[in-house]
C-alpha cells in the first residue's frame, strides 16, 4: 500500500469525523477475526488490477458476485459494463493457497446499483460446486447477531491468504445502511469492503448486507490513536428484486448476454450458434461444433453442469450427452449421461417439477418420456418416465418456456402430417395437459423446422423461430394468448441459406 493511499485514508477519516459519520471510507477494507470454515466458501476475493485494489464479495448466483461499488471506483459509482481494469475473482476457497476447490474467474461485466454502495460482478464463466448465499427477505432487527467475512488485512498481516470471520451486532432502520458493533476484538480492516454480512437462522445462512465502511481501529497500518471498531454495511433485503432480476439466467441464452440464442446443425454436420439480439433477430453465426453433428438431435435449455450456464444436450450415435458451456457459447468435451435409440428426438424442456433441476423429454417407439435431470459437474438423468402412450413419432417437439405464465414450463408439438401445432400446458406433477390447438399451416413443406425461441424479443412472452420453404428464417412474436395464429404474423430474420440447416433449437 502506497504512502499516498495511506494519507488519503487518514484524511478521509478526519473528514468523516467532521460530519459525524464514525467511519473510515475506503474502497478496500479487511477483517480481523478467526479463520473461516468451508461454510463460508460463497465468499469471494476480488483483485482489481495486479494489486491496485483488493476487496471481498459474495457469490449470489453461479455466475455473479455481489460486492461494494467502491471496490471499483473511489466515488462508489463505477461505470456499467466491462471493468475499466482487469479484475480477478476467486470463489470457493477459504484458503487461497488451496487449488483443488473453487475456481478463479475474470470479471466481464459490472452492474452497479443506482443508489447504493453495491455492484454486481459477472464472471466469465460460472462456478460449479459452490452454493450461492441466499438473500435475506427481512431486515436485521436491533441488536441482532451477524457474522462478517473477509479476505483483508488483520491486526498483524498485510495480505492474509485465508478468509476470516468476525462477530458483530447489527442495528438497522428503514434506511439503506445498517450499523455494525464489534463483539469482542472483531474489526473490519482494509480488503473487506464488499464482504458478506451473514445472519444465521437455524441451519440457514442468509445475506443481510454488504460491508461498506469501517473505522479500522486496531487494523495493521491504522494509527494507534484510532480505537473505534464500528462499521457500516449496505442492506440487501429490500433490493432482492434488483439482484435476482440481474443474476437469474435467461432461458435460451448460451453466450451470457441475457438474450436467447438459436443453435443449428448444418447439412455439413457442423454446429452453429446464432446469437440473439434481443429483438427476435440474430447476429452473425459462430461455429461451435466442427463436424459429426449430422443426424444428431440437439437441444439447449437449462443448466446441466451446475455452473449457472445453459448447456447443450444431444443424442449422437445413440449416446445421450451433455456438452458443457464454457460461458461464451462454445462447448467443452461431452459428458455421456445415458443411452437412447438413434432415432430418438429430444427437447430440453426446462424444470417441469420445480425442483430446481433441468428435465428432458424424448420421443421414441411412438411414445413420450420424461427424464428428470440432476445438475452437477457430472450431470445425470433418472430412469425414463412414460408420460405419452402413443402417436408421438409424427410430432416435432419444442420448448416455448412458460407460455401461459403460470410458473410451469409448457410444451409445443407440431404434427408433421398436417402442420397443426398443439400446446400442452405443464402440470403440477411434471406431466402435461391434454393438447389444445396452437396454430395451423406449419407443414414440413411450408415451415420445415420449428423451434421455441423462449422470450427472444425480451417482452415477457414466449416466441418461436421457423425456417421457410424458400430458405429464409421467420420469427413469430408471441402474444398474450397462448393460442397462436395460422402461420403468422411473422418477421423475416434470416434472408437465405436456411435450406441447408438440418435442425434448429
């Protein structure tokens, strides 16, 4: 730490004291307390630049960390978008020298809160095997016991490599901040800014606030005349909607830009990703599979590897495989999770049972089966459950998402004999309702390929993509009614070349 930085911190303490705020404002603070256990492995260490600034954060979703905005800007107002300085985030390691657990990621996007010392940090790839910390739904009460965690300085060490925790008493009101009073010798020091303030209810831990400022009395480098150990944290219970609205993965999104994408197999056997633009149109395609995809049944919906990113599932040569998403839509080596007939057609439908796990539908032997999935670094599916007893060989399945907005995923199926589309609404037991007619005119000649587009234009309604007989691609904007039109209205979003595409999802 430079002499200039130290002088700036002391000056800040004098300034805050002059206006009656008993805290040392600093963009990088740390915690003196006992070493933390694996129960706090949701805590992240954030390093801005090579050593420009160090902070602490909390994993709130598999691909997002919440921390103090002052970690990225002295005035607490970092610009949204890509961090101005390269930033490294280590998650899932309470001991930074341990490399067999957790992961090291780079920050690719900042989403600052408009009014509070908070910023969401998006990672270049999600972190599997580390459970995010739940968000509190209620504020702290006066005198409530909480625990602070951080990777910063202690009373004796400038740069510790272990996570520390400390016990505090929290006092809150209706404002955005809560006050922290040290219990015993706990003190928040440099490097702890953005760290979690955790409340424990029985066996459940929840995030009530994020460390913002501290007096740092007793921390290494703080003048011995400073004995105050109080701190201020920014509450999060009343802005849960802002957090979840930003960190919840968007169905259909493969490249991490929160817009549903299209995946297609070309007649050359290559696999392509067409990035969605958020309007129903598509950007320039990216090759994500070099060959061998011809004849495969390919689908994408849901996080199958537990890292918060949507993966591809495919039947290739009779093997049911998960192809993990690297975070940008490109694919890692496949993981075999089962065996299916080579003629089987699959669709990753989403979470049919609301158990937080992705599920899969498959048609073969003229029947419809559901495979309950388990999301994990090594994903799996359970034994098939028969949910449709006949007439499914002629149907083209696709996943629209929650078409009727009842909180359950639904199914669309096109009868290839007459081009009639049917909707099957999701039921509480993980099956689907009797079919109702969705639309007509979707014959294999008129519309060779169809695929649910999730909410491709981001208006809250499920949409559809379809190729046309003239080699173009159409986008069907969903409506408030789940019952679709007779082949329209649609917008042309691909002007040609789609006649060479074998399948879309």
